[in-house]
C-alpha cells in the first residue's frame, strides 16, 4: 500500500512524497517509573460490536464511576504528540479512548502545547471491532476539507489511539455509514483499513509515547516510542526547573537513517527538590551540531 509522507528539513516539514508502507509492530503502552498515576491499559479483547453510548450496560452499572487510563494521540505542532489521561469509562475501553480523543485536549493538555486536527463538530456514530480491525463511523464533520497535512494528522490521531489496544491492528473509516469514495480534499485515501505504518507521515522524527503529558516521575525515567534519525541515535536530558541536569544520555533506536525503529530504555535518577523537570529529547544536526527535532515535555517529580 502506498502512503503519503511529509518530507522534513530539520524540525519542520516542507512537502509530501509517496512512500511504500513498512511493517511495524504496535508499540505497547508503558508506565513511567514505578509510581505513575496512570493505570495500565487493560489488554482484554474488545467484543466484535461496540456501542459508543455513554450509558453503561446494566451488568456494569455502578454507583461509583469507573476510571481508566488511556493514551490519546493529539498534535504537538504539526506532528503527533501523546497525552496519558485518566478518564471515566463510557462503554468499552475503545469507545472511551475515541470519545476522549474527539473531545480534544483538556485544559492541562492544551497548556502543555497539545492540539488536535480533528474538526470541531465531529461525532462518533459507531465503533465495532472484528478480526483486528476497528471500524469507526464518523459524521460528515470529520471529512471537512483541510490542508493535506491536517487531513493526514486527523486520520493518524484515530489510527494511533485505537491501535494502542491489542485487539486492534488496523482502522477502517466510514462517514455516515459508508466508506468514503473521496475523503476531504483527496490527499488521504480511506478506501482500505490503515495501520500505524500507513500514516508514518504524521510522526515527528522522534515520537515519545512514554512518558507523556499527564505522567509524573518516581525515581526512574522509562522512555519508549519510535524514531527515524541518523544512525538511530538521539539524546535525552532530564533537567530540573532550577537547571540541574539529572540525566544526559544517548539513546539508540532499533533502526534509523530512513527506517523507523523503536526504543525502550529506563534511566534511574535522584529526585531533586524542584517540583517539575523538563524531559528534553533531541537529535543533532550533521551540518552544524545544533539540536534538531526537539521535543520538550514538562513532568512533575513525585515527592
């Protein structure tokens, strides 16, 4: 399958090219340190037909709202960025995550620099899962024309959010019950189900999936995600608000230099008195050695 990918110069995008899709396993959602407040996402398989109703079934009705932790793939600038959010269950775990995604970033997530390419007015009309494919039915607002990049981003947000669950490897899209012959401006095709490797053009050079906005640090830094950088190496720093460097280390992905790889490493650190620290991820320019593709995530340090 051919896919649309943005070409990049440094940390900005300059255009698009068609590339051949590559195979990549779904990355499991991790936890931060040993005491993050975000619960582990359940790994149970969803039923084949999923209701998006916000009313629990009689067998699950409880006087105490059930809260769960989900990963929400919003945008940081022009590319995907991740938030970990505790949210009340609205039916199934998949429907809960999708509802939260369509609702957009909350105040804290917006304050951390996250936004969304999903058009205002978008509604989920249905969600069902069968044989690894999640079929999502949106209303017409989801197909509003935009720039090619924004259209790719909104599709990628849905694909990455739903494929965090082991029961989903691909996402099929419907608009008001039908597969769209032409989606939005036509820059992105929804004629076939899409997996994560079909929307790589929406990713930054370094996608940090853990930790994310909404996490806190507890004596260790668990870092995981995807990267496509020169020689598969980039740098990680953890810096306190008063400028103390707690971690300054290189990280190696499983692949790079034009190929997407994964990374999953843990660094211990001595918690400082400062209440927050900045996780800084960056690559180094081969031209002049300056930082490029930088991602900064502000994380509270638990006492």
